[in-house]
C-alpha cells in the first residue's frame, strides 16, 4: 500500500502542487469565467477599479507579476484517507503530509522539508536541497547526494514548473467549471470539476512538466470522481495567497482497488524575501 500511496502523492503533486512550484500556477488557475465582461463605459474610475477581472485579464496580470518574482515560500498540508480493497480483504490508511519549500528561481535553488505520517507507521522526515544539477537529501541524521541518473528527470520537471507562463493556458480547459469572485483583499477562483475534464487538465499539466510514462499510465487508470479548487490571489499584487484543493479518486490495478479522499491546503509568502539558501557543509561532503 505504501507504493500506491507514493504514486498517488506524485500524481497529486502533478495536478496540485505543480501549482505550488509554479509560484503562479495557483494564480494561474484562473480558468475562471467572469460575469464582469460588460462594458465599463459610463463608470467612474473608482467604479471601474472595483470590477472583478476577466479570465484573460487575470492571466495577463498574474503572468506579469509572477514572471518578475525572484523567490517565495510555499507551505502545504495534505490529508489523505486511503482504502485498499483486494478480494475480500480491505485496508484503510490515513496519511498526513506537510511540506515547506523556500524557492529561488534563478539560478534554481530549493530547500524543502517534508513530514509524512502514515497510520501504524513511524513518521518520515526528509530535508532536501535541490539545485539545477544536484539533490542533497537527509533522512534522519544522514545526508546523501542523490546520483545524477536518478535526479535528472526530476530536476528538469522542477525547472519547467518554474516557468509556468504557457501552463496557465491549460486551465482554460476547465473554464466552464470555474467562477471568479472576491473575498477581502483577494480574488477567489473557484473550480468544481469532475470526470474527464479534470483528467484532461491533469494530463495537460503533467505533459507540460515532462512527467514520466509511469505517471501518465497511472493517471489513465484513475477515475477522478470530483475535484474542487479554491485559489486566492492578492488584488494588489496579483500574486498567489493560498490554495484549497479537495479530490476524490479511485484506481484499479492487478485486482486491487484503491480509493482516496484528499484535501490539500497551501499558502504562499515571502515573495522576493528568500535571499539565500545555503547548503550545509555535511550535505556537500556527502557528494565527495
């Protein structure tokens, strides 16, 4: 079951966390249709400023804002309820994952901490430093430099996710399932997607980020029954503020059926405030 859990998390990152790495993606998800497409003629400047942006306006302004952003921090919490049915046997498992990432876009430098708790198992804590050509990983007290052969594809995916301008267009695939509103200091993009629409969106995002054949094959086998997304975008800066995603999916493989109910919340902060990420000497020494 642990292997299935790992694969599911990978798929979720492709569909949702990609949005995290893509500093804009969350913002970017503005596949939103807007009912404010009426003419501004006759409105005063103050009235015009209160208009909720259309989808195209959100994409344009978000792309411009995030393209200029040099660094940021994102934190995510993922709660999963998993059920595995194999014949007459059934197994339930709860998985809680927390993730924090400091990201500098150019040159790419990422520091991330991940904690994963599975019911009935010891919690796993992982720290990683990711550069444009290496990944240093710490599990427990031991640092390991991951061999290049194992990291090249992952690094390339991360590089692609940090240039999401083209990826924003993919969200237009679910334009009919979205709505743009406002809440306090933020614009809110709500999307309620199910069936083939969400699968097509996931495929498009994964293809944009160069996902491997195994992940694509797994996605083909998935039945995503529902997916709700809520993206908060700061009105003043057009930068992402937070994300809520809930998803229900199931998959069958080799006579086994996996069902998962997932909720993920993310926040974004420290825009242009992450000035340096320094790899500790013990991690560098592990590569020698």
